[in-house]
C-alpha cells in the first residue's frame, strides 16, 4: 500500500508541476523518468502521461514548443533504462526470451538505420528519428509483454479510463469558447492543443467503446451513453480524418474479423450493433454530419474533399516518389526541401527535433524509404495485424482504427504527442494474447 501511494504521489506531483509551468516544467519530466524506473507498468504509464503533457492546450498548461521537444527525451531515456535493467536481470537468471514482434521490430530498425546513413538527404535527422522510434516501439513491446495477464488487462482499462476522463474534463470548455475553440474558432479541442488531436483521441475512445461490446460489461447502458457523447464531440471537433477512419473501422473490421473466423453468429450480432449505432448517430447528428464531411470548403463529394484537404501534402510526396522510387528521400525527412526545419542543440548542433506533416502513411513510407523500404514495412505491419487478429476483436479493432487514421494523418512514426499514444495502444493490441517467442539459450 505504501509503494502504491508513493507511485501515485510521483505521478500527481509530475502532473502538478507540468500544469504550473515555468521553471518547474523540467521537474515534471524528470519525475516521469524516475517513475518509469519502478517497473514495466510504470514505463507505460510514464509514456502515456508524457503524451498527455505534449497535447495539453496552451491555455491550460504553458510551455515553449522547443522546451517540449527536448524535455520529452528524459522520460523516454528513463523508460529505456528501466527495460534494460529488467532485461539484464532476466539474462542473469537465464530466462530472457525475445518475441517475434520484438525481433521483427529490431530488424526493421536496423534497416531504417542503414537506410538513413546511406540514402537520407538529411542523415542526422533520419538517424535520430529512426533510433528514437525503434527504441520507443521496442520498449513498449517488451514492457507490455512482460506484464502478467492481470496487469496487462488492468493497465489497458486504466488507459481507457484516462481517455474517458479527458473527454469528461473537456465538456466544460464547450461553453468557454476562448479555450475550447481557441485554435481555429470552430473545431472543438477540449483540453487538448488542437481539434485534430482531440478528434483522433475521441475516435480511438469510440473504437474502445465499440470493441468492448464483445466483452461482458456491468453498466452497458452507461457505456452506450458515453459512446454517443464521444461521437457527438468527435463531430464537434470537425476532425474528418478521425471520423472517416472510425466509420471504415466500424463497417469493415467486424466483416474481416468474423468472416475469416467463420463465425456467422458473431458477425450478425456485431453488424446489428454497428447498424444500430450508425442509425442512432444519423438521427441524432444528421445536420452535423453533413457539415462535418465537407467542413467549410467547396467540395461536393468525398473525392473532392480528400483532394482539398490532403492534396497540398500528397502532390509533393508523389513528386519525390517519382524522382526517388528506390532510395527514397530519408526517414522522417520533409517533402519540401525549403520547409525541412530542424531544431538543433545550441552547444553541439545535434538535431533535437524535426517536425514534418504528411497525410497518408503508405505514401509517406514509399517517399521516405523507397519501394524496398515500403515492402519491409508492409511485411512488419502484416505481422502486427496478424498478432492483433489472434488477440481478439477488441484489440484488432483498436489497431485497425489506428492504421486507418494514419491514412489521413500520418503520425505513426511520431514519438511525441498523439503519435506516442497511438504507439502505446498499438503495442497493447499486438501483445494482448498469444505470445509466440523464441527462447534464447544460455
């Protein structure tokens, strides 16, 4: 009990110092790093809170973006050290095991590193991003896999509860427009820094609610009410990428999952639930749906909407693919040379961050890694989907919506902000059940 209270005290103090801001901000990140050293559960919790720190709205918690990009490395280092210490203990006992997904991720990481050195147009940026992404991915996979079944399920429910709490805490800002709509004046963002981030979070939460329909829940009526509330807030965010991804996931995932399993009864039950939800949403938000789909543009159908919203990102990517079909331009490198801004350390000149915006994940992978890199990533992703499919409908639905959202908002290779949360949920869905391993002999 004393240990639990101590752990909670660290998290609470980290949150308070982050909200207070000023000179105490750095302390909050150090506290997260220290908390990660306590165990595998704490590793995932610290990275989840790091994500929350990154997406908090500027009117709620103030911080300079440059400070955030540097300080986020501290908890990631703490999480990495924590996993290395526990892996060292396993080696000492002769009980170390490496799962197939971890092995595949390490192989993908080696490919990214070699590609960054040989072909990247901004090598130091690509090396930084590839090492960082692979490190975070492996840390999360090893942490999730090292949990007991009870810890695994309990931690997932904690993350689900955190999303619900974020939604409920955001509700008061519906009537405080200078905070709730501060980014653009029309898209609701709640306590987050952008409507798009809020929409992606609400779509993920909605997928969790829908996925939980396949599990026994004590207060089903309450979850259905919260699901409807979540969908309403998603529409108010006007985050079309999140909305379309959720729609595709709700329609396509049950068909794929249950058809391949040959379970007609479960398929019928799932489709009945999905159709009921869609009908209720349509009659509850029909006016908002039309406004949501076409926003404030002149598009008259979905194709024109896609070109209007993502064309500015797609066309430079396509140009780069045609010019560098095999080698690519480099992992994490921006599409337009003049916009490849890099934050660098003032002392050594090393890159500390290089933000890029790309709309469609498959195009981004081909552009950055070329055709061979795309095939390597596709094979790795297929392995992840296969493991998630074996884990059950709920994990498979969560992984599916994360992938579908990346078809319009490529955040999968991001280790900060909402991208980090996607990685946390992605690795949960992959490690939920059926852990096939290679034993490493002494």
